[in-house]
C-alpha cells in the first residue's frame, strides 16, 4: 500500500510538470494621419501714435484693440493705426499650444541706437471649428523723453503653435 501511495504521488508531480509553457494573442494595429498645424499672419501688431513724457511709461494694447496709457499720453484725435496682431490657426479640431517671445525690440529708423521694448504678450483665441483667429496684444515700454520717430523691427517676432 505504501508503494501504491508513492506511485500515485509520483505520478501527480510528473503530470503537473508538463504544463503549458507558451501562449499567443493577435494584436491589430492602426494609425490616423492628421493635417499639419498651420498659422498665417493676417495683421501686424501696431501701437499707433504715442506721445513721449518726462518719465518712463508704457502703452498696454489688449487683444481686443483697447489701449491704456500709463505715464505717457495717447491721442484720441491722432491715434494712428492701432491694431492687435492677428493670425489664423488651422488645426483640424486638435488641441494646440501657443508660444510667444518674452520680449521684442523695436528700433528707431532715424537712430537705431534708440529702442522700444515690447513685452507681456497676451493672446485671445477665438475658437472656431477648424480655424482659430488669434488676437495678440502686448505692452510697449517707453523711456523718459523717448525720442520721436518711427520704431520698427523688420525681422518680426515669432508666434509658434504646436499640437499638444
């Protein structure tokens, strides 16, 4: 009887040693191709006419086109061309991020050593179905007694959009 129990136990251990040692599954694959994101400038950023002062000051141009002067004056009689920048983003309903510079320098056409700094960029996206109209405002910083003249920078600043 002891032999019979020994044979049964031995058989049990040898049968479990022959268990399954591999398995397989079928995996499908797919890809979706989306259109590349595009941005097109439609309007340049323009602060209009600003009157210099004895003290430093700034002009804040909001994305909706409102100007607020701090320490300088702006003329309602001769405002000049005032416009927030505008760009059209084609993104096909995909989420994206917007990158702007920390600051940007404008140079006097009469005396390139005279500069104005633009900073504190603000963006107001108008959400559309596949196109967004981005409006961009910023702050124009003036030194005390800023020399008069036309200030610009032909290289422009970059507005970068990237899919998230």
